[in-house]
């Protein structure tokens, strides 16, 4: 064999090796893409399951929250009813007291009580709301959460 034939055979073998290597690389690329697709399908299935579980959890949490709110509304209604009855009892007692004062002709006693109440009631509400506002400001400065009733 001549030198040129050996070079041609060498080039042909290199070219055939390159073609085989290229075919192997292409096959490896397709295999890796298939694996990536399979992994992606698994990830999508897991994400779908996660969304389903999140939805179920949120639904259950809302159900429990609604049940808790029912109990809170019952308690609030009970407090409101007792407050109404308490205020009604005080008004009846005050009415009987006023009636008794008129009956015994002690109108001056009623006038002096009303003068006292005219000073006590506004100052009571003012002191309560001043303390409430001060407590709210202090708790905000200290970083506490304020729960509204």
C-alpha cells in the first residue's frame, strides 16, 4: 500500500469513528432528554398532588374556622343578651328609685343625684377611652399584637 492509500484509509477510519461518535452522542442526547421528560412528568404529578393536598388542607381549615366562629358568635350573643338584661335591671331599679323619691316628695335628692351622674358618667367614659388609647399606643411601641373585641 502506498502512503496515500494509508492516509485515505486513516481518514476514512477517523471519519467513520467520528460518525459513530456522533451517532452515540445523538443517542445519548435523546436518552437524556427522555429521562428529563420522565423526571418532568414526575415533578408535574407531584406538584399536582401537592396542590390537591393544599386545597384539601385549606378547605378543612376553613371548615374548622367557620365552626370556631359559630362558637364565638354564640358567646358574643350571650354576652350581649346578659348586658341588655343588666342594663334593663339598672334602669328598672333607677326608675323605682325615682318613683320612690317623687312619692316621698324628695325631688331635691333626684336633682343632686342627676348632677352627680352628669359629672361621673362623662368622666368615666373619658377615662376609659384615654386608658384604652394609652394601652394601645404602649402595646404598639412594644410590638404586641392588638386584639380587637
